């Protein structure tokens, strides 16, 4: 990782990594349902996973870090699907470093898996992760 690594690079890395996880993709409509949180396409299929990143670049030689926020959406009548997908993501990433599209995430720690909440459109569960970036 160079000095030019950005939050967008980290986000792209996480999206690519999760799209490569067959265990997760088997739970989604198709792998195009893993996207950045700010995606605003016209077609939205459920269940879906959205990823946001707060990136903290290196300061005075400190290791860059990121907070990753993953939202899981399900339109089922029960929260079970959203909970199941969030739990699957937790199992796939907690304490499991990886490199994807040239960015390494290590010391990957799942800090919180939120209970599902219901909006008029879907159930939503969130996952908060802290990681160091190399």
C-alpha cells in the first residue's frame, strides 16, 4: 500500500473480497448485490449488502486504519434472513486478514453486529469492523 491509498481503494477491496466469498454469495440474489453504500442504481434486488468506509490515513508513520460499515438488507417478512447474512459475514471476516485488489486488511475485528431493524422497505442489520490497512 502506498501513500496514495484512499478510502475508495479500501472500499473496492472489501467489495471485491466479499464478492469472492461463495458462502456469502450463495445467500444473495447474485453477486452484483454487494456494492458501495452510496450506490444509486435504478434496480435494487434483495437481499443485498452495502459497504461504507471511514478511512484514517497514516499520520506521522502510524499504520493507516479503517472502520468498515456493512449493511445487510432483506425484504422477507422475518428478520431471519438479514440476521443470517450478517452472521455469515461475521464468520467470514472476524480475525481473518486478506488482500484484495492490492489492499491488505489485517487485524480485522468485528466490533458489533446490530440487531435487525425494520423500515417500510426492508429489514436491515449492520456490522461494524475495525481494521488496519497495508
